[in-house]
C-alpha cells in the first residue's frame, strides 16, 4: 500500500453553526444545513445549480493494485457491532449507543477505519416523520403482525438515518459466442386414443450452427457494499435514481450516520460481473434469434473497468420485541418500505378458527339443501 494511503487524514463530520456554535444537521426538506438551536440556515459548499454534478470514475485496476492517492482515501471513527458486525460511523463524543441495525447495545470504540472515500451520494429527501409514517402504514397493512409491535413501532424511538454504502461499476465488454439457432416445425402423426385414431401435430426443432459477436457498455452496475442488512430488503428498495447523484460533500452527512463498506471492492466486482454475464447471455440469445437457442460457449473480453463508492439514504428502525429483533428500512428518497414480516400466533390461530367455522357453516347449508 502506498505511503499516501497510509497517511490519509481522519475525517470528522461535524459542522458547528456560525451563529450559536451548536451542530448543524442536513435538513432533507430544505436541502440545506439547519441549526435546530437557533434556526440558522447554512449552505453546502460546492453545491447548487451553478455547480458541476460530474462525478469522476476511479480506475479499478489502480485500486486493486493499491495505487490510489491520499485524495481518494479517508479515515473515519467507527464502531463495530458484536452481534451483526455492522460498522457504523459515530461522532467523536459518542461512547455508548445502540446498533441501528439490530438494536444491540454497543460501546463505541475509537478505532479508525481507512477506506476508499465516497465519490457521490443521494441526499435524504424524506424526513424522519415521513419515513415513520410510511413504515407504520406498511405495518398496518400486515394483518397478521402483532398489535403490540405495531403500537411499539408507532410510539417507539426515532428512526435512524443511515447512508448505506454501494459500489457502482462501468465496463466495456465484447463477447464472441458459439451456439445453435433453433426453428420450430410441426409433424403430423396418427395416434390411437380410446380406441379411436386421431391426428395430432407434434412440435420438432431444426437446429443449425450459429456464431457471432455482441458488445455492450455497462454503466453504473449497482452492488450493495454492506452485509448488515439482508440483501432482499435493500434490493426491494430499488430503483434508485442514480442520475440525481450529488458529488460527495460531508455536509450531507450532518445529523446522519454513515456505514463503512464491508464488501471489498474486488468482491463487489465479482457480483457485478455475474450481473453482466447474465445480461450478455440474454444479448447472445437475442443475437442468435430463432424460436429456440442453445449456447455452447461465450468468451467475453472486459476492458476499461471503473468504479465509484457511493452512499444511498435509508431510514432504519430496529426493535427488540419479546426477545426478537425486527428491522424495517425505508428508502430515504421514495418512501418504499421493506422489513421483517412479523407474525402473530394469536391472529393466525383466530383466522384458522374463523375459517373452520365458515367451512363448517357452508357444509351444513349444502347438507341441508341436499
């Protein structure tokens, strides 16, 4: 690793109000910094309609070879949860807190995490009240959820705004393939059925060799860089409008927490490459054409691979209810909700009893009519 990387400075995301000295926070509704103590409003430097929103990609090979400069790296103070292993940034003055991902009490250490600096982010567009309303509405539509959990979630502590880490990858691909093009045709046959002779049409496939080349440029293939939340939750929060990405400014993190990535860059590219291969396979089938396709081999050359480390906004609630943890996530831009689907044994049992009574009643009516 280069000397520049080892000397990356420690980032502290604190922004004191220039009027009263209290901490600013980023206000999603205003899109500005806001001091809750005195109401002062602050601008985020380097942003606005006059600023350039171009976000520079980073060379993948240079990063894998540890050739990134100190400008591409940062160190932040984090705490690692002993239960779910989430690595979350804490303010320097915080020494004890709950893990926002699983509600486990943790003692915040003063360890530093050195990592690739985010290049861009989607700022929060929904405030905590709006996110909580979306979560409670979602819970209210789950009839089998325990009433106690629903009430606890409505009256419980505030949700936590978390910037979740992602990788995006760009790549240019050129693929050559060999396969077969299938054309469906029909043959007429006479068969015996129930002592009668019938004429049927039987589908057959005529195959012929096929080969060729396909090319595709992949732009912003999105890969979750966190292991703290089940991927099925975060996938269900998509789509994200990546065209609205802002260049990274730490002011956007004021009042929020940021999770450090736990999926390394090379592992993220393995997942991205799997997605690319699936798309290339689809392209090859389309290129072969016909009614059916067989693919014998695909040889793909990948070049000009670049990446970005970005942060996406998620409102998170983690509750311990009757000894079990429940987690709910809300897309901080659109309000889409996902989470553990809780079940009430009492409600399920009641529904089963009602169903049996209804079935018995229908059976009784049918029997009387007969």
